C-alpha cells in the first residue's frame, strides 16, 4: 500500500474513468469529439491524474472553469486543447495565447476587451462563442437569433481573436418530465436558429457543441461536432432518467478509519448541542472525518456508513473533524477498522446518491466538497498506483 495518512481518504479508480470514457465514446457518431470536463479539480477526483488518464483513453478536449484550472492541466503535461468555460480577465490574454488555452467569449463587451488586450500584447487568442439559449447565465442572447448572430459576427471579426467554436448549455436535460424535455428541445432549436442566422452571413464555426452529461446520454441527435460530459465520466448519473443509457462505474469511494470505540451508558449526550441522548447501553465508534473533510453537517442524525459490511447510523452532530457512529450489535469493532462513507464494503454498497438525497442535494456537490486535506488514493486494475496528499498540493 502506498504511504498516506490513514485518517480519511478517497479512493479513485482510474480504470473506472477509462471504462466510462469508452462507454460514452461508444454513444457518439464517428468524428464527434469528446470534451472531458475536469473543472473543480475533476469534480473532486484530482484533475492531474484524471486528466492524464482521460487523455490516454482518447479525450479530444478538456473543459475547465477558469485559467488556474487550465494552467494546472498544462503543468501536468496535458497538451490537448483546453476550453475555459467561464470568464478570464482580459489582461490574461498573453497567458491564454502562450499556453494555447481557448477562452469562452460570451458578450460583445468582453470580446472587445479581450481583443484590445490581445492586440496590446501582440497575441491571438483562440475563442469559443457562448450562446445563452435558456440558461440565463452567460452568453449572447439566443432568444433573438438575427440580433444574436449579428453581435456574434461582429465579435468573431475582431482582430487577434480566432473563433474556433460555438456552444450553448442546457438547463434541464437531466430531468425526464415532458416539459423539461420540451425545454431542452427548445434550447437546441434556438441554438440551431442562431447557427443558421450566422451561416446566412457566411459564418460557420468548425466546432459546435451543446450536450452536457445528461444530453450526451439522452439526446444523441444533438451531439453535433462535440459533446461535453462531466459527471458521467466519474461514473455518476445526472438523474434517474439517465441510468438506462449507459453502464457507468463510480470512480470514487470515500473511506475513514475508527479512531476509538467506547461503551456509552443510557442517558448520555453525544456531540455538540446534545441533540442525541443514548436511551440504553450502546457502543459508540468515533471517526476522524467531519464537515471540514466534506462530510456535510446536515447529515447529523440521518447519515449512514458501512462497517464490517453493515449499515451503521451517524449519531449526534457532525463536528469539523470528527463524528460518531452507533455500532451497537456489530461484533469486533476496534480502532483502525475501515469504514465506508460511500462506496462498497464487500457485497454491501452505499451509493453516493443516497447520501446526497438524505440532505436534499446532488452527487455533484458531495464529490466537489471533499476537502483538500483528504488524500486521494489512485487505483488502476485493482492495484494502488498513486497517491495525492495535502503536501503535494502545496499546502
């Protein structure tokens, strides 16, 4: 086993990442590119190792949120094209050009500012145009196709900007209600109307893309020139409506280890606020994991974990660095025993979706909030191969 602090750790299966990418690739028509979205440190899985694995497995592009994330990939040796999906200060035009990073342009004002800075620095920046087709976040307004096309045409004509692609983003492709599906179709039609208006002006972008994870699985007719899977690369489904579309393998499990076991008599309070009181003799196990590690405080009194293949409840309030489990009736529990926060323990499985559902959130948030002090232990073909620790991140 690789050297790491056996306190609380995340296990990341690189073979699962590769499987998922190949599974998604099998849904695409020949020539359709695949952009692996690795923003937010690859959804908490670790961008360096995940991006390297995906690059080797055939990802064509990578998508990130900001310049720092893009530079992290370049520093990790990723040479494939990278698109920043969010904003970058125009003053960084030189860095974008020098590291061959493509920038999203989402309005005329930003296009002009980026062009001015690129001109001053004597560089050309590759760009993808973002169309707002119904997300109301960033993008040229696609509800008015002709006006939108005119604004995009003006932005694309600016010197020092090289328009490689154009894209939009769906708001509810992960919902399976008929109204949500109609909304996704309407967004796609708005986007296509903008593309047609651009073509009438003699403008055609070589890479058109709109499908996030859910749309990649559910709307193959919308794949166009590239798709942008994110969550599904990590083996998690955006919604129940997506489960029949592909056989994905969860890439991450979260583990911890028992630090102390004690007997607690009836009438004792557990943790802050005395929200839990023992009503009979019970056995309590303390774990070194808390909300600073990403185990949400809202799971106090409603979370469960796996110990010796059995489900055990979280009792009392989750602390910053520790929490307690009721392990009454579980034989042989002792300090050092491995506990599964989510993932598998023998034949028993505790899905991350169940943990997210208990507090009314989504699996995206759970994996993204796993703290940096939690080491990532990487496996390939069942064997531990790499470890990423706090000190490796410069903390």
